[in-house]
């Protein structure tokens, strides 16, 4: 019974995640301007600068020997810095 519940939960989470990742508004949609602006900011110079800032913050946390915040800052910085290639990779899946 417990395995069935876990399997059902995993299937529901995966179905929701697939629908969430497949969202990108078309040119006439109301939220397209916001989506386009956020996409350009995250993949351009601003996204790279913020990503490098996150990596620098991770280094600062490591110097203070705070490992857990350093890991979070490094992962966030890498995700923002590489958001353009991540969007391209996710877009090719759909």
C-alpha cells in the first residue's frame, strides 16, 4: 500500500512538472512582454553578472567556513549564469 502511494505521488509530481516546464507564452499573450524581458535579462549580461556575484558570495561563505550557505549560493549562481543553455536544453525536449 505504501509503495502504491509513493508511485502515485511520483507520477503526479512528474505530470505537474512537465506541464510547468512546457510553458512559454506566444507573442500575443498578455504575459509575453514580461516573459521576454525576464528571458533576455537572465540570458544576457545581467544574468551573467548576477551568476558571477553568486559565485563570489559562495567563495565568501566558504572563507567564513559556512558550507551550507556556500553550496546554495554556488548552485544559484551557476543556475543563473547558465540559464540560457538550460532554457535551450529544456526547449529542445518539448
